[in-house]
């Protein structure tokens, strides 16, 4: 081969690859979301109602949360048809985007001046990530004298910030535990109580029970001689489908799942409650072995992907949204029960709350507001929540929702679900903090250490995370 | 009115015009979709930019953030003194991966090519078998290997436990000490591409050289060392350049394998993954663009060094040393 031609070929390819690497850098990104600082005003872009013949289009962007499964897509199309048949001036259309593409697609639409009229259903984390991008619906509520009294109180406050009411409540997802009755029977254990007043159901009792429910491949528990933690086939307890903030919420820190002070200037990840929680978690994984470590979780993912439904975890702490994902055709009997009391004798049962939001830059906001109202109206809200698996945010819809759930999942203690709302977390574990993504990643790095390193000192892990958080906060405020 | 005739174009000129006409579509694509975004990202690297709000010029702030705090870090050893500790962490992870993956990939694909260059029965079938994995896309490969490397139920650890007899095999992607080596193993899956290039190079070596070596009494090892290896250095050089660039662009597999987190304990926080996080998770496009341009400079420098070093170790048939 001639030297010149080889060099030219290699150089061309090298430059081409380098250029494509740098040229291929992302071209669209949203802003970090500083705290909203504009006072509430009248609706900024209130348009005149569509005149006869004019049809306002309302595109609903679905992808940040639930709503992308095939059966949900079909149900949403039917819902849109129902709306469109009853309205001549507004046409509703669902835009379904896979979750992993949602951020890029949404930003591209906004950047291109083509923001969807509504986004949702999504929860507190999405609202927090794009906090200053949402339209405050307070002026619309005031203009229409919209009655909020039928909504559960928390549903109207979880996604409300001092300067932003992100939207009308659609649904709630209270949390509680799911337990495998067959596993309890096999271990000769009493089921967890469904009575929220039973204080014997506490964190120490949970630990005691969960250890006995943990089994290795020889059906030995951690209390038995010869137990092999490397071959665990059933763990006693898990709360692994949430992040560090979610997992620390139950331990009752003054700011609960939020790792920052009220003025958002001080990192608080080393509170006594978080320290207790981190130590309890780490001991549960590596000393008592009733919580799956990172390798155990990856084995569950590679097997069925469902910790509880796959029979890998006997007590599973999750939300109502899990019911539409993991409770179908289970080969064992199960029920639900309240979350246990924490080490302080408190019960903090975190909650999720979904709604539809209006991007500030969207066109046809008045039409979007009308669609938002329609979606959460008493006539529709149960049907909409059936699609998304949420508990309707309207108290008046409780009976209809209960009947639907009892038919779908007979024999469960449904009082557990409704009463859990009274024990929600505030401040919310997904609520806004400066540099939301960086703060969560720093905390989740700490959680990764807790789940992977048997020799880690949880106090040191949290201290490191807290210093990282403080640096993030300091840099954020220095730039304001 | 007199008719004016245009002078016909010469053949060479017509050929040149036809050539330009053929490359125009590519040229337009290159300018619009490569050069344009590159220049845009260069501009954004000097801004505080989120696509929703207009970019705000911040001068060298993004670059200062990357390189500030180095003396303080060197004095204290505390990475928090660095302007952006995660930038350096991601660079460290990428360099560690490159140090392992690059030589192993070069070596492994070369050995395979040498083996598949032998006259053995069914050699074309063997070549196909070893080449096939390299044509499977990155996402599919990552999903496959995540399962293979699963510490509890993955086939690799089952093999290590049941066949090799290792009682406690590595946790691979769940263990911060083994996560990068696991990705290196995963990267070997795609050596078929380099292997084919080596194979073409091996088959291009003149048999006269081997014959002459045999006449001189060279055994198989001598022939490999004195003929095959030197004659393959241009191909090695080519694969080294491409491998270096590819290593610094490593993204898809780790994004899929760790869901974009860089877990466990940021052991897999590759440079491009952190760049992506800045762009699409932290919504800091200005800083992400800065990282892209720093990567450009790093890769360009390394490529230039490889080119510069090639005079010392790349041989071309018929070339006189020192000329």
C-alpha cells in the first residue's frame, strides 16, 4: 500500500469521525429551571374565542409519564374522538412519544415554536425539571371562578408553588405495601395489619418479618445456619422503584424527601433521619440481607423485571400505578397494607400526583384550558384515570373508581389506598430544588454506593453527597 | 441577427463539472448538517444556553469552569476543589477504558485475522462466524451483554462458577471495580470489523517476501516477526487511528447498560455520557458544547500524535527508511 494513500485515507476518516462526533453534539436543550419569580398575572395570551368556522387544535404531548402502552394509546384515541364529537370549535389530538425520547422531542417542539398545547399526564418531577416553562393556571381558575372544592386537598397543593399552579389535578397515586400472602403463610407469619392506627406495624417489626421472609436457594432464612446471601431467591422487602429522595422520605426528616433547606441554600442530606435511613437501608442489604442489593436487583430485572409480581420480593412498597403494571394474573395470593411507622413513630407515605400542564409558549391556550377542564371534569375523570391507573383527584369520583377497582382487583383492602392520602409527604420528594437533575444525580450516586458497597459507611456516603449538594447549591446561587 | 455559438467545453472541464455535480449533494449535506452544527456548537460553547431561552454570551466561563481549581486540587487532593470534578472523572473513566479496550481490540482482531488467514477447511465459514457479531447494532449488543454479564443469572458467571470453579465471580456491571472491564469485554464483541481489514492486509502481503525469507532460513515465527508484522503496520496504524477515535466516542453501549446513569458509583461515567447528561438532563447546552469542543481537541491531538509517531513504526512496501 502506498504511504501517501494510506495517510490520506486514515486522515480523511479521522477527520470525518471527529467532525461527526462534535457536529453531532446535541443541538437542543432546555434551560436549567430557576425558581419562578414572576408574580401571578391575568392569563397572558387570552385569545378571543374561536369564531364560527375556526377550529383550535389542542395537541396533548404524552410521554413524560404513563400513557404510551398500546392499550393506553387506543384508549386515548377513543377519548379524543369522544371530545371531538362533542366540540366543534376545538379538536383534541394525543401525540404519543416513547418515554426515552420525550425530553428531546418536547424540547425540539418548543425550540421550533411548535410547543404542544398540553403536556401530560406527568408528575411532580417533570414539573420541577421544567418549572419556569409552565403556564400558571391561577388566572384561568380565577377568571372562570373554577370550583376546586371537589378535589382532594393534597391534589391541589402538591404541584402548586408560590408563583405557579401548574394545572388542574387529575389523579393521585398513594403509596402502601403489597404483600405476598402465600409467602407469609409459608413462613407462618401474620399478615401486616390494615388498620392505620395499629402502631405495632413499625419499622422494627417490618425488619423482623422481612428477615423471616427472605429465602436462599435452599429455603434458608438469614436466621438459619448455612444461609447463603449469594443465592437469595426471595427478599423480604424492597422499595427500589424510586430514587434516593423517595427512599429517604419515610424516615421523617424535617424536609422529608427534599434534601435542601426551605430557602434552598443549604444541603440537608446529613439530617439524623437520613442518616438513620441510610444505615437502615445498608444494614438491610448487607447485614440482614432482606433488601436486594444492586446485583440482586439486576437479577430481578433480567428475570421478570417485576420484583413483586415475579415472586422475588415478599413485601413491596409502591404506588397505585404499580397496580396497572404488576398485578395481573399473579400466581400467588396478595393484599395491600399501610406503610409501617418509622423510627420516630410517624408514618409518611409518599404520594405521586399527575396532571396536564400548559407550556408557556404554546398557542391556543384558552382552548387548552378548556380541554384541561374537560379531562378532569366529573363526567370524564374516572375514565381518564382508568387509562392512566390513577386514583381520580375528585372526592365525588371515589365510589365509581372503587367499584371499578373492586371489579378489577377483587378482595383488596381499598381503605388502605384512600387513607394513605392522609399520610403524604410534604415537602414532596420530587419537588423543585435548584439544579434538580444534578442534585438528584448526586444523591443517586450515594444510593448506588449504598446498594453496591458492603463496606461503605453510610454516614460518610451521605456526608460526601451533602458536600456535593452544597457545592451545586452554592454555584447555583452564585450565578443568580 | 447573427447566431453566436458557444465554444464547447473541453473533455477535462466537462469531467470536472460532472464531478462537482456528483459531490454537490454530499457537499450541501456536509455544510448544512455537519459544518453548520459544528459552528453553532462552537458559538454555544461560549454561552449559557438552553434552547428555550436565547443563548447568553458568557465568554470563556464554560472553559474556565472545566480548568479551574487544578492547582488547588493538586495541593489538597480534594476533587471538590476542581471547577467540575465530574468532567475529570468522566475523562478518567474514558482514558481507563481506552487503555484497556484499544490494545485488546487491536490485538484480538489481529490474532483472529492471522488465524483466519490460514489454509484450514471451512475457513470462509469461520470468517463469517467471527465477522457476524460486528454487524449487530450497539443497542442490541448492549442488551445482550447486560444479560450475559448479569452477576447472578448471567451465562458468564454461571460458566465461571460451574466450569472454571470460581466461587465468587465478579459483579461486572454492578461492581464499580469491574464495570469498565465488563464494558471492555463487551467491546471485543465487535472486533470482526477490524479483523476483516487485517485479513485484507494479510492477503495483500506479497508471497515473494515469504519465499525470500524461507530461502534465508526463516522459520514461521521469524516470518511473522520480520515480514508479516512490518507489512501490516499500515493497517495497524489505520485501525489504531479509528480505534482511538471510536473509543473516545463510546456512548451507546454504556447508555443502554446503565440507563444513562453512569452507575455503579459513577464508575461508567464516560465522557460522552456526561456530555449527554449536561445537555439533556441538566439542560446546560452551552457547557455540553464546551465539552464537545474539548473532546475535539483531545481526539485531534491524539490523532496527530499517532500520525507523528507513525514514521517510527509504520512501514510501507518498497519504502526506504528515513526517506
